C-alpha cells in the first residue's frame, strides 16, 4: 500500500472556499480505483490547517489519481495558495480491523 499524511495551511479568509474544495476533492478521490482511504480534517489547535490522510492499493493507483483532471485543477486552484505545508509518505504492509471485521 502507498499512503501519505500531512497538512496544508490556508488563509483564514479562504476557509469556506477551502472547505467546499476539500469536500469535493474527497468525494471524487474516494471513487478512484485503488483508493483504500482518503480524508481531510481541520486541526483542532490551528484553524485553517487541514490535515490529510490518503491510502492507495499501490503507488501506481496513487499516480493515476494524481493525474486526474480534477486533482490537477485542485492543485492549481487551491494548493497553489497554501501558506504552509508538510507531508510524509508512509509504508504500510497490512491493514486489518481492530474490531475483528
């Protein structure tokens, strides 16, 4: 599996626009082939810092996702305006439910 975790900081005056864009990109990304998990969440201690986690069946599935027109549009229209960021690639070898499911 191929996973990424990190955050993007946006300007406070763009918060509502950012929330709408993150909702749309999440809905669309979860439909892509190979998507295992994909989410965004606003940091509880730093408003307008949005944390993300995405997990893909393979690096190839992630690369195909990154090449989608809607993803390129999101990167151009929103990620290009961030005020701070950090991200990590995670190596995950297995996934299982702690609830036994």
